[in-house]
């Protein structure tokens, strides 16, 4: 092996270690008992591994007044993520399709305005959105949070699908027009089935984004629908009694599990979809 | 089967007038080829007949009905595209029947049409496959099949063979010609390939910069080109052009080169001679020096230098030439053309 190769591997290995270290500490700590943690050997493997902290984090940890763990937050997040993934993707695909193939008058202006939305910080829009949703009498509900995710997902999703459709031959659309397809039929029967790689990418991006969101969930979802991230924050910031580091670690891993699993299961698709958008054919 | 009648058709794309007041009549059952270099507006014209591009003036009549404002699906046309444009997620069967299903045709009738067209194009074994599992030639046959099942009055082809390799292209070209002979339908075919145009067409329309240069049968267009552009565009190697003078006695003179023509001057003129109408013969009246010989297998193309004029000629016999060889030749004046050097029009 050449020295350059050895250097390369040494660098890659240390970089990997650097990024794996926090995960290692989280996993080992979550498997330890509180007594063992107090001994202070942060890097040591657990002497008597136990899943007690995980069970507790899932169903017993206290979030403010109630002590039900992050379980409730998990199901809330699922209820938020499912519609907040499907609806924005369908609408984004529809937007991209209309912009690419039907080219309505002023399409480019509309698209530019939509893209501008991607550059405005979320925080700026929170207050106006709160007032708008309150006026619509949906503030603090599942509808509100899904609507907010729909709005914030639109610029990037439209961009993704517009570019993907622009990479398909325009003749495909023309052939479908001659076959008598209208706006909706061409979308459902020809374009949407042809965009599976992009749908997968968009789904991964949207699920991850929605699942990891904290601020929007906190502000718009309301107390009963608080997503897992909000519950996790409550578990960790509960100040009464002892800080249960093992439970906190387990709760954090549980919360991060869904996006992690999605990346592991779909890595191949993800790359394929990104490439499909970038290269023609 | 229908005729197509274009009257004073104008098309404007992005503010540019691509086609201006174009008139063209396509007869029933005719195989009309639109031929021209890329950007000459031939594809735009075809797309406007299909209804995929809006026209800005004039009318498009198909079978006597004005179709200028009618939806593409209701114009009674079938179209084949260069990129095949097959629906990637549908099987061959579904691809071909998509339009019929949209039109709400009964299943039995769809099956009957599929059966007939699949048989005609040898697609029966491929019906259950997806486009990705087909070769280029098979894909284009499916695309042709998809147009045929529509039982259209007019079939439109937009450079359908351009994406295929040379061998497949000749095979499919022959199939297309046979198809037209059997069906007798009206077909309008766009290509920039003069061989396709010559072999397939009943009539050729040569276009340049959105304007029709000449309309005629392949032999008319080839033998009697209307102007310098048409003369130079058709034929490979292309026609030899010699600038010179036509005198009062009907002799065309350009330096060492002199040919007796039937037209008389005096005037400036351009002589156009096809390479196959220059014959090497020992007692030929003209002399030239060989500057290059290109063997083509069945024949060879020999380039002659005749007093500064470069002439290509086609030699059928297997004879070898060395650069600098002095040869005598004759120009077949009856088949040569004369053009006006200013307007480019045939005299």
C-alpha cells in the first residue's frame, strides 16, 4: 500500500471516528444504569447492559406534568408526517408538471416568486402565519401544522419536480396530447408513474424534514398534537429531580430513529433519484 | 385517408415569425416528405399540423375540415416522434392502446386493433414488455404501432429514424415504405436525411428558413432543382457549381472549361453538374488533373482540378488514379443545370 493510500485511510478513519463518537456515547450511556453513569467513565462499555432506560424513555419519562414517555409524541409525529409528506409531494409534483409541460402565462414569474419563498427564513413568517391560521380558526391543530408544512415544502418540491420533468423528453407529453390525454390524465397516468425516483427522493426529504422539525411543531401543532421533538425537549428539560442521562439518551435515539432508518433503507434510491434529476436519460 | 390543405399558414414562436404565409397541399394517400437543414421550420410545420404548436394565421384543413383550433386528439392524426416518446411505465400493449382507452373504445374492439397492428409490425411477442426492455428499432416500431392503432386519416412522422443506427435505419425505412404501399394512407414525414427523402417520398418539399424552396417528385427535385439551395442540398457528393459566362451562341465558358448549352446569353451564369454526369473518357473535350480519389466500394469519387475549378465526378469502373494524373472528361450538358448567380434561381 502506498503512503498516500495509508494517509487517505487514516484521514477517513479518524473522520469516521469523530462522527461516530457521539453516537457511541449515546448508545453506551443509554444502556447503563444511573449508578454506573455517576462513576464518570464516559467512554467505558456498560458493565451490566440494560434496556430499562429505553423502556422508561418510551413509556414513563416525565414531560412536564404527565409521565408517559415519548410514546405519545411518536404517534403525533406519525400523524403529522404522513399527510405532511403525501400532500406537499403531490402538490409539488403537480406544480412542477404544470410549469414544465403546460407553461401557463406568467409561469416563470410564478416560479420565481415561489423560489423566493425558499430564501425567506421560517422565523420571519411565524407570526403572520399564526394570525392567518387563527383567523381561519384552525390554529393549534393537526390541520394547522400540516398546512404549514405544505406551504414550507412547496418551493423546494416544486423546484425538484419541475427540473425532473424538464429532463423528460417533451415529446412524451406531446404523444400523450395526441392520444387525447388532458391535464389530469397525463399527470396521473403518464407523468406521476414516470417520476418514481423523484417521488422517493422527495418523500425522504419531506419525512426527514417534517420529523426533525421542532419550531413549527411547537408553535402550530397545539398541545395535543405536539410532535416527538417537542416531547423530547420536554423530557430533557424537565428540571425536577435527578437528570436521568440514560433515559435522555435513549429518548433522543428513539426520536432520531425514524430518519436514520429511512436513510439506511433508502440510500440507494436516494442517490439514484438525485442522479436521475441531474443527468438526462 | 384525407388530404391536408395548408393556406397562408403563419407560425410565430417567441416573437419570431418562423413560418410566413405558407401554402401547401398534401394529396390523399400521398407520402409527402418535408426536407431541409435543421432550423428550417419543417418540424415546426409538422407540429402545427398536429396541433402541438399554435398557429398565428392562416388555416389547416384536414379532410376538408378546418382544424386550426381543434385539439390534437380530434384532428384524426397519428404521430411518431424521433425520441419514440413511449410511456415508460406502460407495457407495449398499454402504450399502444392508451389513446383508444381514453377515447372509451370497447375492450373487444381495442384488442382487435392491437392484434391487427401488432401482426403488421411483428410486435406480437413484445406486447407484455416495457419500453426499457426493447431495442431502439423495436421501440420505434411500437411508436409506429401506437400511431397506427388510431386508424388516423393522416400519419405524421418527425425524424423517426434519426436515433437509430445506420443498418436499422435502412431496414425500418424499407418497412415504412412497404407500410405506406399496403395502407395507402396520407403520410407527412419530416427529415433532414436526403436519402430517406428520395427513397420514401411521393413528393418532396424542400424547405429553408421557413420557406418552401421547391415541391416535386424526388426525380424532379433531383434532376431539375429550382434554385442553388435545392441543387446543393440534394445529392452526395453535392452538385458541382461553376461560375462563368453564357455567350450568345449558347456556350458556357469559365476559364479552361467550356460547355455547349441549350440556353443562350450573353449573361453571367452558374453551371450546376451532378458528379455522375461527368464522364471520364479518353476522347473527352475537357482536361483535368486528379487531386483526390475516394473509393466508396461500389464506385469511387474522383476530384478533378480543371483550370482552378474543383469538380467531383463519380467513376463506376475499377480503375486506380494517382494524384496529378491528367484525364480527359466530358460534361453531359443535357443534364446540367444553369442558375442565375444573383437570385440563385434556375434559368
